[in-house]
């Protein structure tokens, strides 16, 4: 009987029910302007020659964390960080906390904290007469991450 268990539709996570926070210079604020955000880890690898094999193996030697966020054009927070760097050469690192939680799902909540984020690029100014609303993208890197809360196992995942 356990082999026939499938995931329940209600256990999927709604993309709009999460939230995110940013901590810059010790000040934590909710990212109300967030439309979407994603963070990715790419492992760096080297090819390893192995005697007796015609192909090479792959060995992980490190990783790089990158991310991007799309936000409503209603905050100056990230523009201020870019201007600070442009005018003084002083760069700012910050943390982003991303929470996924859909009260309908049996998975509970997952929280990921991206540590020492740093902006790669962002928009300084924007006008668009054809736009229904203004948005912008911010790309960033991060140096570390942690997961203080993880999703619960669903029925059948045992």
C-alpha cells in the first residue's frame, strides 16, 4: 500500500506565501517590495585523471553562491548601497533571510539565511511611460548560508 502513496496537491508551496528580510548594518527590515528572489549554489570542479579509466573523474573544489531578486521600484535601500560604493569605495555586506511557509501544506516552514551578500549590480534610476508599475532587478553574491528551519517530511517520504 505504501508504494501507492502520492503527494497531495495541498502540500505544494504557494509561491506568494513566503517572506524575506534583509539585515544591513545591524538593521533588520522586511522586504515588502519583493516580487521574487532566488539563490543558487554552483560547485566548482576539476577534472581528475585516473589510471585505468578512459574518462576523467570530477572532484568538487569549492562553490559560488549567486542570487537575484526582482522588486517593486519603491525603495532606495539598494540604490543607497550602490551610491555609497561609487562615492566612497566602501562596500556593504548584508544578510537575507528567506522563509517559505504555506499554512495549507503539511511541510511546515523552511528558512534559509544567505550570509554576507554583496550586490553585483542594480538599477540606479528608471522611468517607463508604458509600464503599469515599475520594478527592478538586483543581482548579488553570498559567502555562506544556513538553514535554521527545514521542511517536514510528507507522508510517503519515509
